[in-house]
C-alpha cells in the first residue's frame, strides 16, 4: 500500500534529486521547514547532497558555487526574497508589492548568491507571481519552477490533517458579531479546507466521485453559519472541492496519471477503480468523541499527556541503573508503536510481553517466572546491553501501558465504560435494553474520585441516549456531578451541533446507522463509530443517496458496480470474524489487483477511534481508505472546545437569536469562485524578515573608538558645561547612525544620557552634581 506518508516523502526526495548539481543548498520558510521535517529526518535530507538548510527570511551568506533548491509557500514575500537573492545589492525591503518596473530600474550590481535556482512551491501559485519570477530572473539562473501540491500534513500512512482546530468554532459557533462576518469566516475556512483536500487528491493521483453528508431534516437544519447560507457545511465544502479539482484537471491535462508515475508507481493494468471522496462533519457522530476507547493509541492519548499528538516525556532506567528522562516521538518510525497502536489494550499488553520475552530470550535474559511484573521486565530490559533502540522502545511502551492500566483502575473506568457503552449502543452486553442506567450512573456522578471531565462525558452520552432530558432532570444530574459553570456549558452547547439537550414533545430520532452486535468485542468496547458503517455501506452499494448525495449525478449503475467491485465481507458480524472470508475471496481475484482508493474528510475534528476504523475497514474490504480532518480530538479537547463554543450555553453575547437565513424562500447564497486571493494567502503565511548583521568595524573605526574611550570622562564634563567637542563625540558613532540613536541607547543608572543632559540644563548644579557622583 502506497500511503500518504510514502508518497509525500518521495515527492520531496524526487524534488531534491531533480537538481543535477552534486551539492546544493536547501532554502525553506518556517512553514515548509516544519512540513519537511515531519516526513524526512535531517539525515535523509543531507543524504541528497544538501550541504545546509537555511530559512529564506534569515540573512544567508552567498554560496555562488552551489545551486539553491527553494521549497516555499506561494507568497508574495517569498517571491521577493528569491528575486533579492539574484540581486543582493538591492536595498529596498521586500514587501511583496514590488513591481517589474522597480526590478528593472534596480538592476543587479552584485553577483547572485547562488549558481542557479530550482524553485518549488508547496501548492499552486498565482500567475502574476510566476510572471514576476520569470521576468525578474534570466533562464540561465531560474533552472526549475514547480508546483508540488503536497500542502497537507500527513501524520500516518492513512491519515492527514489541515492543522486547523479553529475550524470547530468557525463551523458550529453562533455569531459573536455580525452574521455576515461569521459567514465570511465560514466561507474562508471552507476555501482553505478545499485546497488541502485537493492537495491530498493530487498527491494520490485521484479524480474521485464526491459524496457528502446531508443531515436528514428530522435531525436538524444546517448548523452554524450554514443556516444563514442555506446549505450544510458538507454540501458547500463538497461543491468547492469539486470546483477546485476540476480547475486542477483543466490545468494538468495528464492528471491523474502524472502523479502516480512521478513517484515510480506505474499506471496499473487493469486500471485502478475510480476513487470516492466522502465529506462529512463532526455532527454525524457525537458519541465517538465522548466515549472511553480502550485501544492502545486512543487510550494513551486519552489518559496520558502527549503533546502535539506525538511527543511523550517519560523516565527510564539507563545502562548505569539510574533514572533518566527522555522525550519520545510516537510516529511511524517507531515500529513497536505501529504494531500495537490499534490493538485493544489487553491484546497490546499481551504482544508487548511476548515481544519482551522473545527479545530477552535471544539475548540471554531470564524472565523471573510467569508472574514477573511489568516493572520486573523493565529492569531486565535495562540490564540487556544489546540493541539499545529496540530495548528503549519496548521499555517506553511497557511504561505507557503500565500507566494506562494504573489509571484504568484508579479512575474507575470499568464501571464508567459500562455505562457509556450502554448509552452509546442502546443495549447491554447481553443485547437487552438497559433498564438501570440511572441507578448505575448516579453513584459515579457522586464519586469524587471520578474526574469532572468523565462526569461530563457520562451525562452527555446519557442525554444523547435519551434524545434529550427534561430541564429538571438535567439540573439534578448537574448537582450530583457538582459541575462548574463551564462544564455545564459544554453539555448545553451540544445544541449547536444538532443535539436535543432538553426534552421536547417530538419523537425520538432514529440513529443514522444501527449498531450491530460484535461477536468478539469486549464488553467495554462494543460501540463502533458511524464512519465505519458509512464506509461499509459505500462498499456494499447501500449508502442512502438522500443522506449522502453525489455532488454530480451518480453514474448510471453506480450502486450495482459499487457492490460488484466491493471486496467487503458481509456487513453482519465483526471485522475480525470477517477476515477468513476476505482471505478466501482474495484467492479468486487477480493477485495484486489495484485497490480502489476512498478518502473520508471529517470537518470539525476526528477521533482516534475513527482513525482505527479506517485501518480496520481498509484491511477487511481490501480498499485503500484514507482519513482527512481539520484536527484530531481527544475527549478532554472536545469537552474544552464545547465549553468555549458559547459561554452561557445558548445564543450569542451579541446575537441572542443565533443565525437566521440571509435569503428568503429557502434559497442558498451562491458559492464563491474557486481559488483564493493572493492577499489572503499572504496573510495566512506571514513571516518576519531578519535584518542583516551590522558590518564589522574597520581598523580606523576601532582606533577612533579607543581614542574616544580614553577621552570620555573629560568629554562628559565638558558637555555638562556647555562646551561639547562635537568632533570627539561623533567619532564613536557607528556608520549610518545618528547622534540621537547613540545617546538614547546609552544609559546610566537606568536613565538615558540624552534625558540626563536635558534635565541638567534645566535644573542647574544640583542635577550636575548628582550625575557626577554617579559617574565616579
């Protein structure tokens, strides 16, 4: 499987290898630098003949014998800085607004900083900026100009994000000012999200059919600014992606095959089935962000402190037997993490212990009997001197698993998870309707050892199970849990995501997808995300076309062809129980037949349980499924975002009635044209140019400074008497500086020389005497 990480990594490497020079300099900006290092190590970059990596906004020494590889965002400032590298003697500051006329008048006076320029932008660049580059740089210098279309953040082979957690508030929060301003932010967010999705599609080489989540009218009207616009966010985003990918295809006549062949993945025979893009949003499944998930990756992110989704600090026993603190990166470079991250915690622990025993046995270790604890195993790992990297990874994950299981008991998660699963699935582990939820829930709400966030999660899941509760019952639940005001707001604000928090007279809504009983599921892990059932229905050809319509008319026979092409097992039973059937079917198909690619985008944040579902469905259905989202959410993050959505739980501080349709008659506002204005791109990627260092003083300036230092006391006294030697005082100034800058920068006892001189002239001898005393 060619995952996003591999494809993006290969695009970077191909870009560096396309430069014929053996040695070169890599120029990046602060945004592309972070994206590059997320998929390539420093060693990988240096292996491609890169002598050094420089920020384009920093002062850089000329390297006239080396070619420069530019890897940049398509901003006006970056274009100005590239032009300035060709003509270093230009003194005007790059502002992103320089004209061709100014460039022609300036003319290069010094030789270029580099021997040649190979320029690559992370995504499409404005034609006007391309014209400025080609007009300002001769062909002999500008050797390459590319648009890579890899401006998306790949975290795992099947996962990417747009790194825009603010999208949750833009999509669902009521207006905090004018409705028009909120709608404009909403449209901007949709535009940037569409660009990231198109970058992912271009990287994959897919021109897919596009479907989107259109909530049934019985669920709720369009949410957030979508109500004012007259369309749900899924429809507006899907139409924008369709317009953007159409424009990309018009500009690239050989799309989509060019991206596939560019990274040495040849066009397949038979051809790969056309891909599908499914666009949905967080409101489709509100159970998943609240539930305790007990697979290894999700449980670690829920219970442990993992920064930026990858960085975890832990202590371990080093070879000297002392404790040492270290920061671990949980990424695909960690093979142990990759193997166990989607396993249930019990299965992950069993595998870690088995791997430990195998490792210790190979290197002469002993186990201390079958009852050896995790701490015993970590101590034995510390005593094994061989294969340090493997030892550190095993020690890391044994430590993380131990902490998770300790918190599992301390936070009373078995009882909490049982209540949560009954609420989310609507049935008990025995398959019956839960009758004693309140009796099981109230003791947990009263228990002070249960955290306030866990109590919020329990109450929210119970309200969703009941499809709203009476106001009096809700207040009593809050009292039992002793929730703070912001924690109550987190639950009340679920109304902005389409949930009935308060009981109304309407009928209980049916779930979008019915939960199915899992044969081999653990009692505390029975709930499956709606995203899984959506994908299985898509592969089976049974996905409701009214709830998930196509942007364009569905192809003739799409349902039949979808069902025929699907390799999915029967929809009943679990993914695990379906694997033997899938294996049996695979032997009847062509070996290594190209797999259909399906991309799901979850606007407003995705959970780690949904990430796991993507991997599991991909394996069971023999498809390449990818998940994109604005950001990944943990339960704590989701509760915090809900609390901050609106203070007070309902309406807005400025517009109490919330959004109202801007057009009457059920009409929707027309969508924006594809593309983003250059000014908006420049504002999204701002940078600060660092000034060049001050020139080193000459020998004459040093001698003058020394002479001035020798005369300084007499000069100061003379200045206080009104007879300053102007020649002597000016000899200490740096070239280009003024007397005002020099005096304001010098201070004595916290007071500048300039102010002391002026005060002394107005106050007479008293100020002069005090000044001389401090000087002595």
